[in-house]
C-alpha cells in the first residue's frame, strides 16, 4: 500500500512539474508578438528585377508597352532612372534600346545583385514583409511537450517593386506553422 501511494505521489508531482497550463490562443499570440519584436530577421519577400542595358523587339508592341508602363511607374516613384529609348536596326529586325539604372532610393530595396553570362544585371528587390496577426489553431502534442500553432501573418510594407503579378505568391494573409515548447517555465516559442 505504501508503494502504491508513493507512485501516486510521484505521478502527481510529475504532472505538476510539467505544468498543467494549457496553451491558449491569447498566450500563443503574446509569445508570437514577443518573438517577432525580439527577432532581427523579418519575413521579407523579394522579386527579381532586371536593369542595366535593355533591348526589346520593336514588333512586340503590347508586351513592350506593359513593361515600359511598369518602368515609367517606377521612375515616377523615384526608384529607377530610364534613359531615352533609341530604335536600332539589327540582323534580326528593329530593337528598342534603353538603359535602366537604380536610384539611391531604389538601392534601399535591393537585397542581392547578380550578373548573367551575357552581362545583364538583375537583382533581388524587397517587395513586401509579413508580420504576425493572430493565432488561428493549436494542436498540443503532450507526449513531446510541444504544440503546433497555426499563425496568420499579414502583408505590409509593400515597396514600389510590388506588382499585381506578385499577388498570387504573396497574398494579403499567409498561414505559418510554429512549434511551441512546453518547459518548466511555461510555454516558449523563442529564447
């Protein structure tokens, strides 16, 4: 009988030491906000943008007009500078030649730069960021002292380089899964 009561006492102590507090959506939200504030890494999305010397086939008027409208919009926003377009004849027909340069304001959005084998320049430019909005769903895994939490993040801080074509891959809200750990000090997401 003494062994049985000792086992019950040990099991009770074990349950109390692991913490009996449940991870609620409000606790998960508070921890997610705390981690987001502490983190130096932001969830940033980028897109590739070509610049430097450009040439377009003069016969592709519709496609060229769309691209030139986009470049003119960026120039009006002060992130690029367009040179005058010159039409030149070549072996494969007429081409419109111009140069696109990145302004100092545009440089603030660039996160990477590359040059292809033909000498064309392109760079990865920040188009938007995401930040925490709300905790959606919690799935506790007691045997591992963990919980999988679905967090909804909302898009913000769209840059001039964000286009309508970026919308399908960068919706207004995304769902990310985060693993929360249950410790003797309570639930943790980051250190």
